[in-house]
């Protein structure tokens, strides 16, 4: 089973950063993750959803590190 955020966590983080007008810190990222809507699906469904979106979402267990990595890429 896999946790899938609806909308994707990366989208929520980008939106929060734009709303805030400054980079998110670790506390912000954790707060967004903890207050986001998520569902649990089997691994095949999660993979199909990621493929339909065209990108992989941030792993909620490693969200801060993956957010920092993502921000460095854009």
C-alpha cells in the first residue's frame, strides 16, 4: 500500500511557497504534509497515477530532503 496525496504534495508545496512569497523551511514543509489530504492505494494504482501525471510526487517520509533537492533543480 502507498500513500498518495490529492492534490500531489509537490503541488501543495509549490502553491504554499508562492502564497507565502518566500522559500519554505522544514517546519513549513512538514506542516503542509501533515495537513494534506491523502489516500492509501495499492502500489500498482500509485504507479499508474504517477505515470498519468507525468512525474513522481515527493515521498512523505522524506519530504524535506526531496523538497530541497527539487528546489535546487528548478
